[in-house]
C-alpha cells in the first residue's frame, strides 16, 4: 500500500509496509500514483503528452528499481508476526500511572475524569498504597531496568507530600533491584511553588503543564471551584518552573474544542510566552456537548494544522522554533515494528492505579468498573481483560486494515475507541482523520528540512 499527497509544494509518497518515505518530483509522483491502475504502455503514453518519453521511461525504471528494493509497493508480513498477540514476556509491566488524587482544585467541564473524581468519591492515595504500587512494578518488571511512573489526578499536587515520599521510596529500591525510575508529573499549576519547582527539577524526568492557550481560551473551561479563570495565576508559575528547569523535559499540554477551532492562535500564543515544547489535543467527549468538535469543523481543523506546519518552518528559519508534540517524528530511529503494530501497551505493559490500589488498563478507563483488573496487592486477576488488551493492535481493528497511517498510530488509543464506539477494537474516526492530517504535516516538515539543510 502507498499513500501519495502534496503539501506546501512537496510531492510525497509513503510506502506503508516498509515505512519508506519518498520525496519525489512531479513525474515520479504521477507514475507512482497511477502505477497500479494503468498498464505500463498506457501509463507511458499518457505521461509522454506532458514529459519527454525518454524522461518518462527513465523515471519508470527508477520506480521499478525501488519496487525491486522493497521500498515501494512492498508487502510486509507484520500481521503474521503479531497475530497471536504480544510476544512472550507480555506479562512484564513497564509503567504505572498513579492517580494519587481523585480530587481537583479546578472545575473543568470538559474533563474526561469528571472534574478529577472519575465519577466517584474524592480521594487521595495513601503513601502505603503508593509504596505497594512501586513494589508491584518492581516485582512485575522482569529484567527491564528503566521503569516509568506518572503522577496523575485529578490534581496530584493536592497530595504533594505523598508524591515526594513515593519518589524517595522508589529511589531507595533502585540499587537493590537494578532498576531506574523515570517520573512524570502532570499538573494544572495552581499549587506550584518553590518546593514543587526544586523537587520536580531534581526528580521528575518530565513535567506536563496544562494550558489551553490564550487567556480567553484557557479561562473558558479551566476555572476554579468558584468559577474563576486561572490563566493569570498559572502562567507565571509555568514560566518560573520552565526557566529553572535544568534537566529532563517538559511540555505545555492544551485542549482545543468547538469554541477555538482557530487553535493555531492558541499554540502560537503559548510559543510567544516563551514555551518551546507544546502539545494541543482535540477534545474527546460525547457529540451532544456544546463544545464537541463537529463534522463541519473538520476542514478548518485540517487547515489549522497545515498553517501550523508552515509557521513552524518559518519560525525555525528565524531561530525562534518550537516543537509540537504531534509533529515530532523520527524516521530513522523510530519505534520497532512491534511497537508500531501493538501500540502503548495499556492493560498489559502499562496500568493505572487508583487511590485505593485498584488496577485499571489506563487512566482514561478508571471511571468504569467493567475495566477493574485487580489491585496492587493481588496483581491482575481479570486475565480475560488482559487478554482483550493483548489483542489490541492494528490488525485486530477492521477499519485500520486499509489505512495508510496505521503504523504511525498503532491503531490509536483503545480508550478513545471505546468511548466513541463502545468497542476496544473500534476506532475514533474523527480522531483518526485528524491524526492522518498531522502525519502528513509532520512528513512535509521533514521534507522541507531535508531540502533546505
């Protein structure tokens, strides 16, 4: 399978199974686009009306050479390698998301976690449960050395002392068990102070800071329990944290909705504040919500991504570049084919832990008791659920079969698919369409980079 497209003046061809990306001229682009639908002599005759026949024949020979090399119209055997689920050792757990606070000091109506409570009672994770979670991860991580722990909520800074003590406990286990923990903190920023800044700089490999963009955009949804916007409070705190960060990474993470389909302006606002690591995600919510993205929004959203890519190229040339999470792509050292097919590992390699120690496949499914898999003391007891998540891959999703972007998204988010379609093996069609556009933009930027080195 191939996918051909033109963007910003660049004709590009993706060979899906081999992962090869070709930046071609107009003649080669036309040959590849029509190669499978036209007999060779008819293809040559048709193109010879616009190009010299010798050029057409030479270009056709180049295309067939690429086919012989297996980087064009290739046929991979990836499905056979994955058909029985994840490989041996799939019970190894590599990462935990610790929901240390099912409580929040904001009241964001678009929050997938029901304002941080996950449709349940407010709760804070006790330190004892955090320690048991660390012990569980160590016990079930096999020979893997690098382990990931995300501190999540609600708002994890509401349980800050517990977070710090859990980090200290994990560090005390590293040498004994030959492990290294990498921590991430996600916060809305209201409670950031010097202690938070100093500790996260020392211990957190990544910090995710929630900011939706312009003041009017951010304060539309991200309001305190009293209904007051928090932009003016959190932006100075985020700036100070980033200014003092000397190790690890961070990124600003926003959400766009039907009310800011011009989200490019929000991304550029964040960049102009001085932040150079940015993510902006489409809202995922029931379609009857007033802020839900609509089919009519789709053309504008695609235009926004294309305009963003062009603006990023321009700013990069001026020495004012920034990174956009969804445009970040490593074509030479990206994920292995197994990860491209099997995805994030939710429900198997990655689990979420509630304040009471219950285990769920991921943080986006914590509000649904049907996905309760076990707890940190007894481990995974719902092996049927684990088996279901083992089967979550691009070949198990019917709509992925003919999608050219399937090895870039690994079939997409199982939780989003479930929330939209009611099926773990379904798809979020709206999100898929946006994802494909983001991949095209990212590849166009790579083509521009290669052309202008």
